[in-house]
C-alpha cells in the first residue's frame, strides 16, 4: 500500500487532511483533525515548512501580513479557498511573497463570508475618493483561532470572516480601512470599524455596521455557487438607482444604465447579456421583459416577462429563463410605480394589446389578463407618460394582426394618477380612473360599454 492510499484510509476515520514535509506527499506529515486548526506553511525568508497537502475539507490558505507595519507591502498576496490536494506548494503558490498560513473549517458548522471591492476599485469613472483597502480580523466561531485577511489592490476579493450556522450568534469582524498605493504596495490606514454577521433561517445577514466610511455602500450577503456568501462594497453615487454587472453574483465592473432605470436592454438575441446581475437603490418593483421591436410578423406567444421585488438579483439569466427573446430591464425605485391595465373587452376581434410608452418601450398583454401600460422609475419628472395602445388579434398561424391604435396621457397630479386625452379607440371602450393598490402601484381597467351593460343586466 502506497502512502497516498494509506492517507485516504486514515482520513476517512481519524483526520481530515495531512500536510507533508516534502513535495508529492513525501517525508513526515502533520494531521489536521479539528475545526479551526491552523498551520504555518512557510517562513518569512520563503523557505517551506510543509510542501504538500492531501485533499479534504476546504481550507483557507492566506498570506500572513503585519498590518501594523506602515512599510508592509501587500503586493503578491495569496488567498486560496479549496479542498483539493496540492502536491507541491512551490508550484501552486509560485509568486508568494509573504509567509503563508492555512486554516481548515467544518462547513457544517460555519459558513465563509467573502468581501469584494471589485466594484469599488473598478468603477465607471475610475476615480476613487473613498477607502479602497481593508483588513478584516475575526475569530472563527466554535474555535479560538483568530485570523486577518487583507483585501486590496489586484486581489479585490477576500475572506471577511466565518459565521456560525448552528446557532444565531453574531461574528464581529473588525475592519481596518485605508487607501492602497499601487506604486509602493503599501496601505495608508485611515480608520476602523465593525461589521457583525449572523446566520438565521438559512441566510447570512448583517447584524450591525459601525464606524465604516459613510460613502461605502455595503450590499446584503448573497450566496454564490461555491456555497460561500459574498458582500460587495461600492462607492456611493448621488441619485443612482440601478447598477448592473457583466457577470452573475455581482462580478465584473459595475455600470449604470445610460438613462438610469429606464427600459435598459440587458440581453440580446445571441444570448449575450449586457448585465447578468443588478442592484437597485430603494427598490420597489422591477421587471424583465421581452423587447418588442416591431409588430409586423410578431408572435405574441414568445413574449415573456418576470417581476421581482428583491433589490439584489444575482442571476438574471436564471430569473428570466432560457429560450426567450431579448430582455429589457425596468425598475421603479423610491416613489416610482408601475401602471397596470386589466383588459375586459367583450369582443373577439380584440384579443391582443401592445402598449408603447417612453418609459417602458413596448409591452404586451392579452385580453382578460393584466399587463403593464407604463411606469415611472422614481415618481419624479418622468411621471407624465403619453402612451399608444395598439389592438388587434392573433391569426391562425400565431402572428399578430393589428386592427388599430389609440393614445392616452397618464400623469400624476399630486397623489392622484389621472388619464386624459383618450383618443383613437373604439367608441364603446372605457378606461377607468386609476386605482392605487396597497403596494403603491396603480391599476386601470379597460372595458367596453356593451360588456358593462351585459354584466349589469
């Protein structure tokens, strides 16, 4: 039996993993058998104490740094989170410039929480006016092990800390923050604060924040595909409503729509997504919906829309689903609202409707259904919306056949939404006065006089 086979037998019964003095699992070994066990892998002079590791539970390997030393360089830092075996540390961590340590945790006991500065460092303007580096220090729950992880420079994502999943107790993370100097690799620390985490009802959440920069916008924790949780920090931007990211789970350089929150095309026919995740300030309601570019040869059956109320959507492709045409995104935030329309036309010649407005572009709804006729992103200057409503029916081959169109003007007068300048519709059609819903949005009912008379007879 070779040494690796022997190791697997022992690991299955007594230990989690082993470190080896020589590369390729050679020489004497050191067993790791407890949650929170920490081991030093290398010295300050670059010499290795241990050179290989078996597979096992996920282990955080990171650079040991002296954050109290003003001359400490933070370039070529290492932070790796994996359970895979590593036969030769010198090859795996080729550019390690600092002593390395490793800590192993039980993932049935604690959850790892990551912190990302990517969207703080890589912003639209490339001008950073708030601290762009941090050192997070905490104790691993259900152990006495304390560690510090630094996030700065090219390594824009690091470990914030761990949170206890077996009981609702907080993990208090001390955060030192400052500015990273690209030329020297040093950090000028400017202050410190505390961020508290708790795990309850299957979710990690923020239990408290104090002493951190006022211009940091700290996201709620979102679980990523690797099972860890991720918090993003971005720079506050006055008046900004919607931020979108090129990758899921808020990875990549953040951007804001050209017209903030207004029917932004976020996915294209080729399946390319301009933004795969979004965050919304003061979220009320958002909608992903198919872009209707032209009514000619349009098949209503392909139209698709999805509403969402959570202000952070980490995976828009999954939310929208596959096999649908181009996706647009619209969000109502702050005092913004959607205007819905209930169609109750008793006439078989009118089965399909398309509403076109400057706010939402073109949306579709069918008779005896509820659709979106327009919306306001913030309840402010965009709350005056001229709308064109196309009406017709779907033919035997599934294509829309337009019969006619009308127009109306929807505006907010104080606290009341009003419909005016209605023209171009069949004479017996009636638009009700808008009714404000409990959630702050509005509903208009479209009916015809014949149907109303028949219902009242």
